[in-house]
C-alpha cells in the first residue's frame, strides 16, 4: 500500500481564502481583526515564526501589531504591554511567542493575557474550557490537525488514537480533541514502555516529539492515518518530521508530509482564532 499524502498547504490555502472573505465582511461592518504578537529575544526560529504570522495576517486582510524586546528586558515591561493590549478594544488576539528567556515565568505571562484574547489557547482558563468540552480557543496545532482529519472525512468514532508526546501545546490538547470525537485515546511519552506496541494499535497516529524519523514503517498499523507534527532540522539543513516518511508511506493509509503537512495549518488556525475573537466582539457590540 502507498499512503495518500495529505496536502496541508492546499488545505491551508483554501481555509485562508475563506478566512479572508470573513475578514472582509467584518471590515465592512467596521471591525478589522487585529492580532498583537510579542517577541522577546533574538532566537532566529522564533523570529521566523513571528514574521510568518504577521505576514499571514496581512495577507488575510487582518491587522497585526508586532512588539519586539531585547532578551534582557525587565519582565515588568512585557506585563505592562500585555495589560495595555488587553485593554485595547481594537486588539482581538494577543500572542506571546514561546519560548521566553529564562528569567521569565512563562506560565505567569500566559495567565496575564485576557482569556478572551488568548488566540493560542494556552491560558489555564481556556485549557480548562477545552477539557470541559466547551472550548473558547483551541490551540492552533491540534486545531489544524482536527481540520485535516475533518477534510479527509477520517472516521474518528471508536477509532484507536495514539499520540506520541504530551506537551501542553500539542500532545495534551490533541488528546482532548480526539477524545471529544469519541476516539479511544492513548498518550505516549518519553517514559512509555514499548512505544511500538502502542503505535502499532493506532488507527490514527499523531507524532509530536521532536526526534527526527523516530516512527518507522514497522511501528505503524497497515492503513493507519499518520499525522506528523514534528519539525526537525537535519545536519544538511533540510526539515523532516518525527515519522520516517519513506518507510511509513508504504504502510499507512494516509500520511502528512514535513514540510507541507501540519505546519501550514497551524498559522491558519491562528488566523481563524483571531477572526473568531473579532467576530465575538462584534456580536457583543450588537447584542
Ligand atoms: P515538547 O518538547 O514540549 O514535547 C515533546 C514530547 O515528546 C514530550 O512529551 C516527551 O515526553 C516526548 N518524547 C520525547 N522523547 C520521546 C521518546 N523517545 N518516546 C516517546 N515520547 C518522547 O515538544 P512540542 O510538543 O512543543 O513539539 C513537538 C514537535 O512538534 C517538535 O518537533 C516541534 O518543533 C513540533 N511542532 C510543530 C508545530 C507545527 O506547526 N507543525 C507546532 C508545534 C510544535 P516527556 O513529556 O516524558 O518528556
């Protein structure tokens, strides 16, 4: 079997087109969706992510604000800026690019963002709402994965879903979303015994670890849907996922490539969350 390759770029382009139409409608009603992004420090990967997010906003007809701070900035200044953005009715989404320098309390920074503007969905209140099955903002990467599964009409009800990785930004929210769709969910991590035993049972396998090509074809159930969230840079500078694409595609039924799979959907869902936040403010205004 050769797996069907799920084209995240094509889906992202189509969804972004729909979002741009919704943004135009909002604008015609006097609301321009606006995302504020805070970047602290000079980490090159973070700088690229922020640049891409800002560019995606502009392209979809949304406004963006970018605040950059030196790595040694006093955290109080960042907290003060977050408070300002929280209070600004023209700002609908606020995002602090992670990771932050070591002298920052990351959790405290995330908690300082108004939950109704927390478009990354990392605020404890928003994580709680997701757990309760009543999400306000879904974290962008797992949200993008769910959109890909939905677009492919993957049957989730009763399916065995195995997630490798238990981070707050990918693994855990992914588990909640698949559970909400009635999958039977297993979450594996660095202490899991016999990883392959679990992955071979998966109808839906999500890899979110950050270790190049660790999931090989012989760890995959024939016909499974394999979602590769990992982004790893190889010594030759190329990107690859957590799944060994060449051996996996011979076994899986569907597979996402890296690059061009989950990555483009992540920023797309950030735009979706920002737009939803802006739409909610308009609804509140007119209610
Ligand atoms: P984290 O480092 O926060 O989490 C990695 C997880 O993998 C941990 O839960 C860890 O377990 C687990 N793990 C580590 N080694 C193993 C192992 N040998 N076997 C099983 N599990 C293991 O990473 P993130 O969740 O932030 O990101 C994961 C990957 O996804 C990265 O490559 C990242 O770049 C990528 N990413 C991609 C995005 C996209 O848009 N496509 C967005 C976000 C992330 P433990 O908890 O026990 O330490």
